[in-house]
């Protein structure tokens, strides 16, 4: 991995961590988050960062529900 590729990996991951924080706060909608993810995937072209990309937002939303409600309530809501 070159220095530029490593830099791009870091920039993508940090940017998306900030975006995810805004999404969790409700400051950003899921559609806006998805757009930002696509924009920064194109801009930084991370080779490993795509493994962490939240392309499937329904999984993210379910995970947030589980984090907020606890395991038992989460399992009830998904069944």
C-alpha cells in the first residue's frame, strides 16, 4: 500500500465515522448518509475501507435498534 492509498483509507474512515455520528444523533438522514458514503467512496477510492462501508443501511438501522433497546427487546422486535 502506498502512502497515498494509506492516507485515503484514513480520510475515508474518519469522514464516515463523523457522518455516522451525525446519523445516530438524527442530524443527518439515512438518505443523506448514503449519499455521503457514495461520494467519499468515489473521492478516496479506499481499497480496504469498502469493507466498512454502510451500503446496507437496513442492517445499520437494526443494529442501532438493538443497541438502544437491548438484546432481548431486539430479538422480540425482529421475530
